C-alpha cells in the first residue's frame, strides 16, 4: 500500500544519505523503520496494564480516603 508522508527536509536529506550508504531505496528504509517502531510499541500494551495490581495491596478507594484524611 502506498501512503503520503510529510518528512522534514533535514530528515529526508539524512535518509537519502543513508540510502546511498546502504545501497537501498529510501522506501525500504522507511518500511524497516515503521516495522521496527511497531515492533517496539505493540498495539494495546497500555491496555494490558489496567488491573495489573488487582487483588494486590490496599483497595484503591481505601487508600485514597486514607491519604485525604491526612489533609
């Protein structure tokens, strides 16, 4: 699939230089960069954290009330 992406001139210049150094098309380098980014930042990882401490430690509401009682 083709997409249109705006890339700052300085980044495009660096990408072009890297493309020449590696003898690879810029498009291939962009695909690799997107793949690497998506691998490092999997979708839904923030959702997996919700409820992580469920059943551990004090109840959240009790904890909140205790903290506020100190005011």
